[in-house]
C-alpha cells in the first residue's frame, strides 16, 4: 500500500512539474533591439530590367534603436506599436516577417500565439531603415521561437525588402545590386553621429521617382569603392562621399541642403542625407562636438546624438534575449 502511495505521489509531482514548465514557457517574453543605419555613400547607377534601381551604397550601423517585445499569447498574431502612425497589420514588415517564418517552420494557417510590441525610437520615413531593421529583428526572434534555422533567414529577408538583409549583418557593409548583395568592409572607426530630423518625411518611392525625373542632372560615372582601412571616412573616395538621392530630395525640400551645410560648418568630417531621407547625419570624432552641433543646428523634427556600431558589437547587441 505504501509503495503504491509513493508511486502516486511521484506521478503527481511529475504532472505538477510538467505543468510548471508549460506555464513558464507560456510566460516567457523575448526582447530584441532593432538598430538604425545611415548610408555613408549612396550611388544610384541605373534602372534595372526588373525596375529596381542598381545601387552602390555603404551602410553603417548606429546605436539608435527600436525595441521589439515578443510575448506568448493564445490566438492569432497581434502587433502593437508605441507610435500611432505605425501600421499594425500586414502593411508592417514585422507582420510579413512573421508570416514568412511561420511558413518556413512548416506551420499551417496564419501565425499565432504571439503578441509583438514595437517601441519606436527610429523615426519613420527618415532614411534610417527603421521598418527594415524591425523586420530583421522579428526574423531573428521568431526563427528562435519557431525553430527555423538561421541559415534560412537571409533569403527570407531578401523577399521582404532590399535593405532587410543588411540588418542581419550590421557594421560597415558595401551593398550592390539592389543594395542586397552584401560585402562586409573593415568597420568605420568609432564615430559620434548627429542626426538632424526634419519635420517632414520622404517616402522611398517618391525619392527614387524624383531621381528618375532628374536623370539628366546625374554627375560623372561613379568610381570604384575601395576599403583601405584608413581613419575616419578617408578610405571612401571623395567622389563617393555623396548621396545621389540628396539633390532630388533637396530640390523639393531645400531644408536638406541647409542642414548639411550647418553640420559641415560645425566640424562634421562627413555630412549627407541618409538613404532616401529625410534625416541628415554628421560624423564627429568627439561626443562633445556632436552634441554642440546638435544644439547649434536644431531641426523641425529634432536632433539625436548617437554613435556608430561595429559589426561585432552590433551582432552581440542585436541578439534576441
């Protein structure tokens, strides 16, 4: 009798232990940071047969980031965002990233049993890659949650957008073709970055359409980009320290040129619009100089002082946990 009672007790403890494990599993949350980028250079070479633009760009990670929180919740996928202007349906790349990882995991129907919240710090429509970085962060977190091999993520990222694969890499990277053929470079020496964010945004579609309209104003043929590892951005040829989208955007928004000039007067070693705009960045060797520049130039949408991230630090800090 005593032996049977002990057997029942052990079985009960086993059931309770399994239940505790399930509760802990359901209550576990995962957070991951989605870092912004700037484009040290962006050359638009031509229009491809698939109607995308042929690019040569140098991406650089910066410490400004969104934070995504993944929480197990029964039912269909839920997406929330701290910024009411951010879509929380399939328009959002995070939602589409979830759909892609769900399919890659061999699951049926739509993604479910997870709620995702995005705490936005990267401005939208600002040329800083916030939406693409959020998508890459979602890929990393959901691949771990739903047991999809990391090796599959670059292909999935490429299907979501041309910038998304970069955010799986980070650091200083040369991007060719649509910007998604990636060639890691030696990291830019650590720099402080002043971001000037105008009160208006610029859609990527509009920026490239304006470039197409102004095709006759293109400058000389771009030269080869070489990474020789010199200090600052000295390794980037002078002719490459430019953003071909800057002039078309500035023609419609003259504030862009004013901010670039102000950052240069403040001592920036390099200043330009990032991506398709509207954010303008300036690089500085010292934090105090970057902060002084931020106070001096102001901006309708505000300023942010941050710093560059090398590849190793980027990958460590972007890891889901």
